[in-house]
C-alpha cells in the first residue's frame, strides 16, 4: 500500500496537454499524484473513482483556465467536492492550490481568498512543490503534536474484499488502530470501529444470494456488474478527553447512474472509555439543545445556499429541504468534537439535492456550553 499523501489534480479536459507537464514534474518529484488519465483504467466507474480519490486527497491542485471557468462539466463538480472536503481542514492548512493556466481567467469565487500560482511564472512548479512539501510536513507536525499532547497514537491498515458475480462486489476499508499508555483500553475503540465497518463488508456479500442473470452477464464491462462499498477515515480529532473519528462512506450499486455518499462518525469519552452514541446525551435539557441546534444549522445552511445560488435556483425549495433535514435528533446523527465547535455532517440528499454535495455546520462551544452536562464540559475543557 502506498502511504504517501495523495495529491489530486483537477482540470478541464481541453487543458490536458498543458496539465501533463505539471503532473510529470510532481510525480517525478516523488509525490503520489492522482490524475484521471493516469489512474483510471478501462471499465472503471470514473465518477466513483474520482470522488473516492478526492475524499482521500491531502492536497488538491485546481488548474484554472478559460476552459474550466466557462465549462459546466465535471471540473466544477470536482471543485465543489474539494470545497466540501475542506470542512475537515484547519483554516491555516494548504488544501486547495489554484494554478492559473491563463492569466486572464477568472478565479472561482470560492477560491478568491486563496493564494494563486500562475503558470506564466517561470518558477511556478517549484512554488507548488514547496507548498505541497510545506503542508505535508505541517500535517505531520500537527499529528505528532496532537498524539503527544493527548497521549493517543494511531496507525492505519487496509482491508479489501471482492467477488466477481452477476452482480459482484468490491469493498475497500481503511481501519484505524489506536494506542495509548495512559488510556489502556483505547484499543477497544479500534475494535468497535472495525466491527461496524466489517458489518458493511458483510452486507456487501449478501449480493451472492441476489444474482440476476437477466440484468447482468459476464460479457458486460466489470464496472456495470460490480457493487462497490468504500470507507475512508479522516484524521482523529481529540478535544480534551473526547476523541472523534469521521468516516466518509461511498457506495455504488452496479449499473446505477451515480454513486452515493454518507458519513459515519465514532465519538468516545476517553476516561472512562465509553461511546457517545447520540449527541442528545451530551445535554442537560435535550429539547432546548435540539431547538438551538436546529436554529444554528438552518442559519448556516441557508447562508451557504444564498451564497451558492444562481438565478435559476429555487431557493424556497432548498429551504424546505434544509428544514426537513434538521428537524430531529436523528438529523444530527453524525458529529465530531473539534477544537472550537461541534461539527455536524449532512450527507447528499439530507439538506440539499445530490448535485450540491454534502454539507457541514459548526456549532461553537460558547453557544451551547451552558446546556452541556457537567462531565462533558469538563471533558471538553470548557471552563
């Protein structure tokens, strides 16, 4: 398995010839670079594979040109997915690097606050390589600092399973393994996560009892007759004595029009070691907390929609979706305890149409501290 950080290249297909020299330079520099032309094999589910690579990417290099700005193709969706992934990053992280191929190209609004590298600069390749190296080193320092401060360490392993049938299945899981000298039972977290994800792999195998020779046959391309289930972990987040691990789950049904995505989060109190099954259990008054979370989530999501909407968007319809996707504790089933806020995750379809991607909301601790149970305030170091 290649453990190097993944660098994803996003570009408009007419710019391929201009992008290839950069891909070759970065690859020659020892980086693990993902370019669809290089990574996708005949018969693969390109839409699924691109989204999976984006979910795992440490850095995204977005090549901006007159072609990409004027094009309503997949490059715009890649940028949207990359921006969605950014909610797990720190503000000071280098995550999306815009590379301007045409000096007169208009930088997308979402990237206008990010430092742009211009292809017309003779040192542009070195600038991008330096930015990548800086971020990789910084991530390593951040992880080491978090591990030392919390006295919790982790590693990852891969699990794969596949069977070729009518349809068949493929599963690809990233397991996280936790260790600690202070919290001697922390490995039980790894066991719980492993069990939950292996259950997903087992469900994928049920297709062996559901063979359909009328719809599928071995003369078809393999991607048309293969279910795919994929689970990738983000870096564990530790706030005080609470640890959160967020998984991005991808699912593609054989022959479907597009893949589906959702989140599965695992949150634990480290001492005593117990799982936080639902967010509601953190609050003294669950009803008051739910009302507040609904208000905060709707305000943030509505603001995002207003910023992202164009003239053809049915804003009222989107507001109805947001309201319906934030009206009960089950709506807030995926959450993480971050440094300054509880982060809530919403999968595609939950609060907006599939095409707009996933969403997240930050609930600052200051806004809910008074409603938290005393032992959660202490565990989160909210004094």
